[in-house]
């Protein structure tokens, strides 16, 4: 996949010194894929039911846990609300859910739960959308209004297996080689760890799951493909596990990212028939941004799980788009910045855009990506740092040659200093990884 040299065009990679981006990947991508931008779908599904009406029809019909509500919680809630799940309480059984009936209804009616950030009128449908229909909302509301009745246990449905949905299959389970305690002297400690998948032949990565060890101090994780010998040398050149790595992997021969984690991201399975190539002689560098502002500073062992393709797939790339260059004035509210990323490579007719992982820090309020003709690709109208995700379209969007996609970020700046692009948690970003194939 590296046969073609990047042809210079680096608009996609616009950040001056981005740690998040793999320049090499960009190069590969640009060189290897080149151009085509075209609009495939445009805005799919203009939200027919954008606003849930909380009180639709369920006037009189009686609603019970066993007959109605259990099915909904199994479908929409227990993936997180189980013991061992990421939510703080379980909703698997009637005994667990009954005392929560009112909170459940409020949370779903306000669309806080299940958490799903993209605006419905933009860019979808996305894989795995967590969105309740208005009939489902009505059921939660009616159940609460009727006093959360249990109904007949004879109607009980089998409980799903508890636990989170991870990868469908784990082919490699790769923890950090040794625990690492973030440096006491650094509020933002960027550290890279050598992860050796010990391949004897090239693989295509079709899914990954990054499991932070100490969630309270892991701000983000990015996995880069790097030259193994260089990474081994770097690793042994610094004391302790890993090496310091602001701005990327710190390895000269770096062919880009295979995946990333930020709060809210769960296991990612790439679109069927696609995957990221991992040559046998490469290793992985796991870049972790430790942030110790909260006062937590504990030994961390973050792990990476990978799923490999079992049949040949179309090689895909994670393109880093960095909209640097903004300056949010002190105390500004709703300040927006837009940057175009033109597709100026002419080696291939099309780039297919499959998925987006938008990223800002904690002062971001909105991030939107658009294609030519104002096609809406993804819009997160209420940015929440704690609910980040990689969103995949059900069909790719084709970006034709010469066209651009643009990214717009909006922030509130509660401080008396300007906000700019930066590595620290208190700095800001306007960034996205785009999962793309030729
Ligand atoms: C993707 C994971 C996930 C899913 C799916 C999910 N939740 Fe949650 N939920 C959480 C987490 C994490 C919290 C605690 C943090 C927070 O409030 O954001 C939470 C908190 C809550 C709360 C308390 C806070 C609030 O906002 O009211 C309620 C009630 C709730 N969830 C109900 C539900 C219901 C009902 C469903 C299904 C219809 C659901 N959740 C689906 C992860 C999830």
C-alpha cells in the first residue's frame, strides 16, 4: 500500500504540530488514494421525527415491565447498564429498573439516554444508532405514569448476557508491556508504548477495542503503525516503560494510525470488507495522553484488542484532519472556526468516506463536517467530551476529486485568555479522523 509517494498535497494535514495526526498516513493516503470527492449520499434521512414527542398515544393501554419495557431496556440500555458495564447502575431486572422508572423516563424523553450525539438530520443513517422511536419513548413514559407495574412474570424474556459489547472476535490481546505511572512533573504526560503484535505475516485490522487501565487519568489513546526496529531503539533510549511522544508516535517511520480512543469510544468494528493493513515487520506505538488534573496518578495498564481479517479486504486509512489556526477570544461565546480540506490529489478518481471520529476538548460546543454542496456529513450539535465515538455511515460518501470537505468547530471560552490549538487538556482542538478507502 505504500507504493505511491505522497504527492505533496497536505491540506488534509493542516496542523502545525499535531500529535494526533500521522503525517505518514496522510501522505500514504493522499498519494495512494488521491482524490475523488464526490457526494454520494448527501444528507440521508432528514429527520422525520427529530423531536420525540413525549406524550404520544399511549393513553390508556397498560404497559408492564415483562410485556413491554424489558424488551426496550434489553435492546437499548443493558449494553451499558449491567453490572460491569460503563453505566453506574444496572437495568437488567425488574427489581433494578422499578426504582429507576421515573429517572429512565426523564432521561429518554430528554434524549440524554441512550447517549447518541449526532444530529439526526445530518449524514446518517449511521451504524448502531442509539435512538428511540417515539413509540418507544411513549412506552417508557406510560410505564412511569402507571406506577412501573411488573406485569406477569410468565411473560418474562430471557435476560441477555451481561456485559459490554466488545469485538465479535479477539485475535490479539495486547496490553502495555509494563504498568506506567504518569509523571509527577507533568499535568499532560504524553507517553508512547511499544506494542508488538508479533506477526509472521501481514494482517488487516478489521476492528479494535482499546481498554484504558485507569480511566480517570487516560485522556486519549492513539495506536500508530511504526517501524519495529526504530521503536525498540526509542523504547530502550529512555528510562521506564515507553518514551515521551508529543505530536505523534515520535518514530520517524510511522505509517499512521489504526485506531483511537477517547472517553465514550467503545469497541470499533470497521465496515465489512475494509481494514487497515498491518505489515508483518511493523510494531504498534500506543500513544497515551495522561492528564492528571483530577489528582489521580496511578499505575496504568491500558490494553489493545485487535480483530484481523480472515479474507482479503480493501485497504483503508484513518485520515487525520486537523483544523488548526483558530484563536477563540477571551470570554467568547459561540465562537466558530471553519477549515476546508480540499481533495487535491489526482491519482484516483474517488475517496470513499466511511466514518468520522470528531474530536474537541472540553470547551467545544459543536462540531460539524460538510461535503461539497453543503452536504452534511456529521453534526454533533451538543459536544460532550465524555461521549466521543467513531460514527460509520451505512454506505460511504464519495468525495470527488477537487472537492473539499470542511470542518466547523464552535467553542465557549470561559477564560480570560485566548484559546488555541494545543496539546494540553486546557488547550483546544478541532480535529477528526476520517476512515476512508479508495
Ligand atoms: C452507551 C452506554 C449507555 C447506554 C446505551 C445507556 N446508558 Fe444510561 N447511562 C450511561 C452512563 C455512563 C451513565 C452515567 C453517566 C451519565 O449520566 O452520563 C448513564 C446514566 C443514566 C441515567 C442517570 C442519569 C440521567 O441522565 O438521568 C439514567 C436514568 C439512564 N442512564 C437511563 C438509561 C436508559 C433508560 C437507557 C436505555 C433506554 C440507557 N440509559 C442507555 C450509559 C448508557
